[in-house]
């Protein structure tokens, strides 16, 4: 039987993975409603949380550096 060659590239199929690590988080009651209230139109809650964590990490890392 002959082998069917569809593509000669070794590129992976599907979407590129952008989030390599996951961590479920629990928030005090009302926090998610507060986040939702300040989101821009079509902004995702997960994007907001991810950006807030990144900003806080950068702030703390700068605080620690001599």
C-alpha cells in the first residue's frame, strides 16, 4: 500500500499553546463581581487576572532588587 503524503512540513497541527501552567484560585465573595464591573468591553476576566498578577510580580521583583 502507498503512503499518502499530505504535507512535507513538520509543523505541529492545531493552535499554539499560550498558557503553559494553570492554577485554580479562589476569591472572597464579591471579588469576581467587582472584576466584572471594571472590565472593558469584550475584555476577558482571565486576561485581567493574568495582567494583574504580572504587574504585581514585576512590582515585587523591583522592590527586592538592590
